[in-house]
């Protein structure tokens, strides 16, 4: 047992690892032959690299050796003298002869035929007959001879009864329930429409809005009744909170309006009010 634990410096790493193990196993053989395989692979790779790197030079060298000898051709320059050509100037073209004068055709004698302008014949006006003649017979557009007709006698005036007859103007009836949009006299708020707008802006509760909506628009419609009260308030706009607050504000205004009228009669009238507010 003492001999087995003695360190042998000649042992390799593979022999130390596979000591007391089956060395016929493939792993020991691979590790034992690894340095030789690595050296062999390195040599083969180096040779292949050199062959690939030197192959262009080898190809050029072989091509130069196999090329046929070049043949030199001597060419002597020969001076060619050319005679200057005489440039003939173009001859001036003679102008063409003038054309012969045109022959004048013989003129035919013509007599001017003056057409007289038509003149409107003067209108002969027949003076009207005297009044005495008009009362004796019948008048017309033309004179005609014949038997005289009896003179015209106007009928006697109707007997006077002492009472005046007058035609009463019948006014069309207006409906008590219909809501009109076109009237003769529109409904008015006490103080005018600007006073109504001021009341709307002062009674409007801005806390119902977020405060960052910017400019908000809506169209408010309501019916001004015959007694001046307001009913059927509606608001149409993109912001529902603004619409609800506008309806509430207008309903809270209790001032009576002057109702709209048709033929002097009070009627129900639908009023339209554009409403715009800015929230920042």
C-alpha cells in the first residue's frame, strides 16, 4: 500500500486521471491521442491555407511561362502632305426679274340706284264730337250712319235710409294651442334680449363645469306662452353638463315676457336663443 501512494513525476495527467480505471475505454484513448491529432490538424490546415493563398501567384507564374513570345511590329510614321483645296466662293444669285404688271379688267358702267327711305304718313286726328252730339246718340271707335239710338239716362240713385253701410274686416282666427315660429310681433323680455342674456349669465352656476372646457356653445329653445310665462325649455349642444345648467338657469328666471301677437291676438311662440360661454 505504501508503494501505491508514492508520487511518480513521470506520470502524465491522463495516467493520473485514469489510474486504477479501465484504460481501454474510449475516453482515455481520445485524450491520449489528442496532442498528435491536434498537431496533424494544424499542419494540414496550414498547408491548405498556404495552397489557397499562393494559388493566384502560382496561376500567374504558370501563365507567364506558357505565353507565346511577343512579336514586335515596327511602324514608321510617314508624313502625308495634303494639298490645300481651293475653296470657291459661292456666286451671288442674280435677283429674279420683276413680275409683269397685272392686267386691269375693263370696268362695267353702273348707275347708282337710290332707294328712297320710307316716310311715316302723318296721322290725321279726328276731333271728338261735342258733348251735345254725344248725348244724342251712341259713341264708338268709327263713324257709322244709321238710326239714332235713344240717349242714355242714368238710373236714379237709391233711396237714402240715413244709415251708413260698412264692410267689416274679417280677421283670421289664431289657435290657442299651436306654437308659432313666425308671427307679426315677436315675444319680448322686459328690457330687451340683452337684459335676458345678462340674467342668464348672472344666474349660471359655473361650478357644474370642470373649468377647462374652453368655449362651449348650445342652442336653447323655449315656448313663450300667451300669458308671458316660459315652458318647454330645451338645450342642444355638445356638452351635456352645459345643456343641463342652461335649462336650469332659464327656468329659474321668473320674469314675465310680452307674448307674441298675430292680428293683435296673443299666441304661443317658440323662441330660439344661441348661448356661448368660455370656461378657462
